[in-house]
C-alpha cells in the first residue's frame, strides 16, 4: 500500500513512528508538508501538486494537521478525498473537532457527559453567563486553543468577569466552563482507533497547576479505565466521526466528562506510558480500511459531505 502522511515536520516523534511502522509493515510511505501542496480543483480530474510534481498513486492519507494550519490542511485532505484516496480521518471530522464549542454541542446532543459549558457574545450577558455555569471558580477557554494555552482558571466571580471582558475586548471566541475541581489537575487521554480504546494514560499537572497537558509539564502514567469511561470515549470518537483520536476525559462528581477530542493525538506520551506500538496499530487500521473502501468506492465518493 502507498501511504501519505501529512505532516509539517518529519522529525516529530509521531511522524517518525508512523513512517517507521509503515515501512516495517512493507508499505510505501511519504511524508508530505501540507503547506507545500497546491491544488487543481476541477471536477474532472482533481489533482495535488507538491514541490513541482503531481502527487499520484496514494491509497491512503494519514492527516497530522497542526492546529495552526487547520484551514489549509483540511483543504488538502479534502482534495485527497476528491481524488478517491482513503483519509484516516476525514476533513469534515477534523474541522468539527477543532472547534471546542461545536464539539461540545455535538456531544451534548448525543447525551455524552460534559462539564457545564456556556457561550455568549455580548459583554452585557457576562454576569448571567457566569451564574448559568454555576459561578466561580470556573474555566475560561479559547475555542481554538491547544496544548493548554488559552485555558484560564478564574477563582472568583470578579476575576472571571474581567478575564471574559478582556477576551471579548480582543474579539477572541471563548467558552465558559464549570471547573471540575475533583479531578485534581488530572485527566485521562483515551486513544481510540476504530471502535476501541487501544491505550489510555492519566496525565497529572505539576503541583499547583490545574492543566494536565504534557506540554505544560504534566506527567503521564498508566491508568485503568472503567467500562463507562471506555464507552464514553468510543462514543465521543464516533459522534465526531474520527477513526483515530485522543479523547480527553475528566473524572467528575457527575461521572466521566469529555473535555475535548483531538484529531491528531501525539504518540510519544502514550506509547512511552503504555509501551504499546500505537503507530503500528494506526498503520494496520489504515491499510485495512483503505483496502475495504477501495473495493466499494471509486472517485465518486460520498465522503466529506458538508
Ligand atoms: P487544550 O486544547 O489547550 O488542551 P483543554 O480543554 O484540553 O485545552 O484544557 C487543557 C487542560 O486544562 C485539560 O487537560 C485539563 O487538565 C484542564 N481543564 C480544562 N477544562 C477543565 C475543566 N472544565 N475543569 C477542570 N480542568 C480543566
Ligand atoms: Mg487538551
């Protein structure tokens, strides 16, 4: 099988591991920088060009789209879809999961446990919004933040008001969320492939930090998920339409709550914590699904609707 990995940097741990796993399993693999792709959007013969050459002959594409290049990155994935190449995660699903508010709404609609979350546009509504999510302490987050940047804990109502006003003044899109204090600065990253949680780790923020992101100095350890947590992660992945993703769950007094679903989960933390060959599992899943779908669909795919 001929696999394209969309990644801006071939030296990143996750990219290197996927390349290694693909080669080990006898596949052809090429790392492609999405920002160097350019496209011819025609209905007859859609194509992608890369550093002066037309890209041809790929059976599957594994998108690893960084959050700073979501717009262009998903356009490239969409173009691969138009060409009939199997995408491990579809472009629409990636776009969906990048917007935290949109994700929360989709998950809420299907009854997934979530922190109480509010959203408002007008500064006049701030007081009421704070009351609506249960008052301080509360968490304020940028809709498109990542790696813990853009997530703020406001301990008092006054602090919450001024932070929300500041973000609104900057025209930043934010949401306001119940603070799950009982999780103690820890969350669980569940790595989902297909309909299974193949690995899970607990991430604990350093002393005095409520954010557990590894990029913010958090540490990873093994954890055993409850059946409810496991099924919550699988359902969340399915609702988002992602075949491979990291579902982040907090243990709250009202059961497991999903915080976010990440469409390009980092592999380093979870492979090291669990000593599992996650990259190998991703490649096997990709190859299997690409083979199955190539039997069924041609260029007139129904993928990527909306
Ligand atoms: P990012 O996309 O930047 O990782 P998250 O929404 O995942 O943003 O938040 C970052 C971290 O902050 C989480 O991993 C979690 O540890 C903590 N956190 C986020 N929201 C809450 C919340 N409502 N209650 C408690 N902790 C939270
Ligand atoms: Mg996160």
